[in-house]
C-alpha cells in the first residue's frame, strides 16, 4: 500500500479551497463596487436627513418662543409655563452646534456657509442665546412681569443675533423657490 506524501495531502485541501477563496474575494470586490456606486446617493440622502434634523431642532426652539409670545401677548395665566418653555429653550441650545456641525449647505436649507467659515462666532451666538433663555427662565420664576418682558426681548435679540449673520433672508429662502 502506498502512502501519499505529506506534501500531496496538504496540497489537496488547498486546491479545493482556492476556488472558494477566489469566489469570496470576487464577491467582496463586487460588493465594494456596488457600495461605491451607491455612495453618492447615500451622501445626498444623509445631507437631506441632516438638514431635516437641524430644522427640527430650530423648529422646537421656535415653537417654545411662539408659546411664550402667545402667553404674554394674550395675558394667559398658565403658572410656570413661561419658565418651563424658557428652560427647554436653554436646554435645546446644547443641540444646536451638533446639529449644524456637519457642513451641509446644499439642499432645502436657509443656513448660510458663514456658519462653518466662522464657527467660533456661531458658537458664541449659541452661548448668548442659552444665557438669554436661562435669564428668561429666572425672570419667569420670579413671577415679576417687569422682569419677564425685558428678558423676553433680550432672548428675541439673541435669536436675531444668530439669524442675521447665519440664516438666509426670507426673500432668499428655499421656501420661496
């Protein structure tokens, strides 16, 4: 009885595995090519989603601001409401920079490129907004209307301090196109 050499025993599994390894490698290369083809579409989708998220963050802030305005304008007596809305606005400040950090300037957005070219100023404006929202919350907690009105005006000014340099004017808005 002849015994196969140790070399031929080792070669047989390699010969069988080689076609399988080549097939796997070709499959992976094909998957990478398909992924590369879809990458551009995925980037566009992510950009649209990023814009939608940051618009949601800003919409939440605007909703709280509008609610405070309604409470004050109509003299609505809802104990603690102004303070709560102001606190939520201040807490929302922590969401602004992360929402805008990815530079997405193309698409349905009114964000100006200056946000990213002058990021330090943008962050300063966010900090001023947060400070003004906290000041309004403190004024509302005091229950003194003489403090609430000026604090609300200061908060509105801090919003404008960011909108003027960093948001397209209404006539240039994507909503008007």
